[in-house]
C-alpha cells in the first residue's frame, strides 16, 4: 500500500483550524510571532496570497512550483517552525531558488488578505496548522503535509512528482503523447523502479493509450519481479502477497477486478486505486459513462484514505466540461 497520512499521529502535532481561530480571538492581541521581512538577508522572500497572480504574470518569474506556508500568529507549532526550520540557510536557499514562496496567514482572514486567504483555505483543503502545500503554477497539488513536517523530504518529493502531476493533467485531457514526455525516462525504461501504486497505473494507462503494449508489458514485469524478490526475502510470517503485485496482475489481465477490490477492502486508498485502474480501462474502451462512475468512486475512496492524488478529479472535471477526451488509439 502506498504511504498515507497517519491522522492519529498528526493531530497530536498539529492544531485543528477551528481551534486556532477560537484561540486566536482570545490571545491574538497578546501573542504574535515576528516574521522576517522578505527584504532581510538570509530570509525567505514570502509573498502574500493577493500577490501571487501578479507574480505569476511577471515574464521574469521562471519558477514552476508554488510553496504555500499555511500558518497563524497564535499557532505554537507554526511559531516553532518559524524559529527553527525556516531559519535554516539550506531551507531558505532552496525555497527561494526553486519555489515561489507564499505565506498564508490565517490571522489575516479578516484583514486585507481576507478574500485570497479564504480562497486558498478551501482550495488547499487546510484543516490543521501548520500545513505546507506545494502546487504547480496552475494550482494542481503536487505535495502536502501538516503537523510535524519533514520539509526537506516534502520539497524533494514535490520536485520529483511535478512531472507526474503534469502528466496526469495531460492524460485527463486526452493528450497521452504529451503525458509520455513528462514521465520519468528511467522509470519508463525499467532502469528505476516505480514504487507507488497510482504511479504504476499512470504509466500503464499512458503506454496502453499510445498502443505501446509491449513496452507496457516489459515495464509491469520488471516492477513485479522487483517487488516479488523483496517479498520472498522476508521472514515467512511477513512473506505475504501485497496489493502492488495484485494490482500489476490486474493490469496484465491475470486477476479479476472483484478480487483486486476484495484485497484492498481494508484500505480506502487502495480501493481508490483499484477503481481508478478500472476507470482508465473504461476510458481506453471509450465508455465514458462507466469511466465517470468509477472515477467518482476512486475520488471518494482517495479522500477517505487521505490520498492527495487528483487524477480521478482531473478526469471528472474534464468529463463534466464535455471537453474530454479523444478515444485511445
């Protein structure tokens, strides 16, 4: 199963948004955090939410990822992150170099930034503080975490995943050829493993949509063999089939969808992945009605499983707009 957020652990390290608002009304006048000016040396050049649109319109702005720091003046974990993580020279340099940094201060919900802040709260689904969300310039979510955040890992994940998210958007628009150019060449060749279930589904669908059945077969077999080799090396008590290999069996036509769903029954994220794979098959068969039903099931299960992947939602949007999708060749 692909890693998902441990909500039990996270809530002990993050503050629910409703609680921070109530607390802020009581103590905002007494407790504030002094944040560095973007003009200071060795500081992150934070933008306000209302400044993002004009920055993106600037032809001199070439950074492709937006880094949203969702915080509040009265949030103790946010203040700690400001005193520690955001004072690291390496973090400052990385954020300023590779991301467009935006500070979303929920203390400003009733001030000049009210409209932009509320819009981002909804768009980024912010329920706990602090939350870090990283998106493409068009707003598509690439990576997100809250509570006790390992920022270096999150930024590394975002850089790696950006191409996949762009490919997912292209796939939802029926542009499999363009999606192929955005996927990792080493993963496509089998030189590097594809460890994530949704990612293997994306690679499978892209290749099949372009009629590259042989390439797809080789890719699936290589990744299946890698996982099986690791599984068989485990002690007997742990040497059990995993959802990843069952998913590959389904993609190769060696396992039924019903069996796949049954194996995923205890994990919403895995169930969502199973419905996503079935929906994409329906798209290749040009059955948009069946695909739409399965995409909705996938999106619901992904949400329940705290999986932030948006491929199902991309397809739902395109199908509802009626702009989707050229039949697979």
